C-alpha cells in the first residue's frame, strides 16, 4: 500500500520541479538554443552513450511510446543523424547507430549542457556547490529506489509451478521460434524426472518472480557424482533485459559448487543467442556441436561445459 503524502510535500516537489525546469529551459520549444526538443535531445544523449542500441532497449531507457519513438527515429534518419540495421544476433530486432553528423550533434548538446551547469555552479561558493550536489544525489537516489519498486526474487518451486514451467517453455518457444510440441514434451519429461527422482541434497530448482509474478525458472540436476546439469533456463519475454537470466544461472552455479560438483554441463541450440551470451559470461565453453532435426527444425545443438573447481 502506498504511503500517505501531505499536500504541502506535493506542493514543495512541484515548486522545485517548476524552478529547475525553468532554469534548464526545458519548457521552451527548443533545448539549449538548439533545434532539438527535450525528448529529442534525450534520445540523442542515450544513443551517444554506446556504439549501437537496439530499438527495444532505447524504448525501455526512455519510457517512450513505441509509435512516438518510431516517428522521432524516422525523423532523425531522414535528417542523416542515425542509421538503422538488423541485429546480427536476431534479424527481428533493429539496431540504431549514430552517424558522424549525429555524434557531432550530441557533442554540441553535451558541451552546451555542461556550460550551462558550470555557469550555475560558478555563482555559488565551494561549500554551496558541494551541498547542492549532495542534495541532488540524494534526490536522484531516492527517486530511483522508489521507481525500481519490488526487486527480483528467486524462490523454491511451489505446487503449480512445475506445470507452469512446462506450459511456458512450450508456449514461448512455439511462439518465438516455431518449435513443435516435441520441445514441450521434452520439458515435461525433464520436470517429471526432477519430481520423481529429486535428490534435495544435490538437485534444486528456482522460480524467478518480478513484481510478484513468475517470470523465469532454472533447474540444477545431477548427471553423476561429479557433474551437474543446468536445465530449462527460461525467462519470460516481458522480463528480459532485467538480468534475470544471469541471476538464475549464477544461482545455479553457486549451488552446484556448494554441494561439491566439479563440472556443470548444459545443452542448447545455436539460435538461442541471448542465452548463449549468458552462458559465455558465466564461463561456459563450447565442447561439442551437432546439426540434426530438433523440435521440427534442423538446428545445431551445442553442449557447453563449466569447470566448477576454478573461479
């Protein structure tokens, strides 16, 4: 339940907001005496922070409506500020890169913004500058914490969760990759094996929750006395980009080390590039590949391995 907020505190925040936005000039039609609006400048600043940015990630960073953002990007592209291309990892995704003209525009905006803030701070004493910066840091941190809301929680599966894992694996891979029901059957067999033969001292499963909703899962299962197997890593499409897959894999590895396994293995297919990147960052290395019919498609299966005795 949200806390009650007195009217005078609401009024104080609104007064601060009006004062600060007036100083920065964001209420004017153009920002910093340039041809860009505040929203346009924000997009350029975000694009300038990295070599390439996926459109979906830019939408997440800016919080803009997809249609509105698309129109702004089209305008920038027509003006020669950026170029769009298909992601090499996933052809369904668009990647944006600033052109040299676009990077020059960001440089001009950055210089003007820095000059404006420097002019403001120069009117204050050194102590006043420190107090102002500390107050702004506190405001930013408090608002960021409030906006973040509930954090990701990993928990043990409860009744009904195992059926959810099978259903979401089957539905997600059918929707995203066109896999047939043989993959859902595989997921069901893995879950059934876990439930029938589960060794609680050497095997474990986790459900990831975000804002109280199930968004992911992973299983650590026994291959033999020295080898653990990572199985059924799943993250809902709506929750990707929040680091949930990495969190699940790290927890699985931590448990396997803790109970004394020396090696962890997993099997995946080459088209699942985001998952593969998570495995690589965790230290897994590719040890075997084979191309065959899997789940109604000709896919390249991959076996990855991690030495748990080294860190």
